[in-house]
């Protein structure tokens, strides 16, 4: 369960930081941008021909959002570490588990709300033409995902192990 929560935190952070990564990648990052699957829509923003002012605004939004969440992430990490150090038969173990669960839930709620706020701020920076282009790109991506799912359903992997 701990790995799932950690993975969810990493993925949520990646999605929230997508526009920042795109803006920096367009400025000559190590690979000139993110390509491929599973990057939280990075490629969509890289196709919008953002102006330097838009890139700077997005970078500022991302930096602010990251710094605002840093203290909460650190506190949650410390709480997880303290819980992991406890023996299951220690007094207060169940109470610590309940407190950690509540803190994880609050962190998830805050992360989802922050991600929505960041997406709204970034979206507001885009021109109406870029917003329309983004909607088209996202629709195309969704269509490709559906085609891939259909292909996988029609061509099941034979063998004992499947990659899902």
C-alpha cells in the first residue's frame, strides 16, 4: 500500500508540473521536450507554440505551486517515516495508522485541488486559439488511447505474464 501511495504522489506531482517541464524543455532542455506516452500531457503543451511570456508565467505558476506544497509533503513524509519505525505491537500503533491515513487523505485532497488550480491558471494564460488547439490535441490523444485499448482487447498477449 505504501508503494501505491508513493507512486500516486509521484504521478500527481508529475502531472501538476507538466506545463513547467514543457516550458523549460522548449527552452532547450536535454531532450528538446518530452515525447511518448505517460508524461501527463507534456506533448500537448509543447505543440501550442507558447510565447516567452507564456512560458515565464507558467514557470512562475509551477514554482509557486511547488513551494506551497513542499512543507506539507515534508510533514507527511516525516509522519510516514515515524509510522514505519513503529512496531505493530507498540502502544499507539493503531492511532498512528489512523492519523497517517487521515493525513494521506488530506494530502490527496489538497493535491487534487492544487492541480485543478494550477491547470486553471495555466489555461487562463493560453489564447483562445491555443485553448481550442489544446482541446483538439486532447481529443486526439483520447482517440489514440481508445484505439490502443481496442487493439489490446482484440490481440491479447499469450503467455503466463502480461504487462498491464
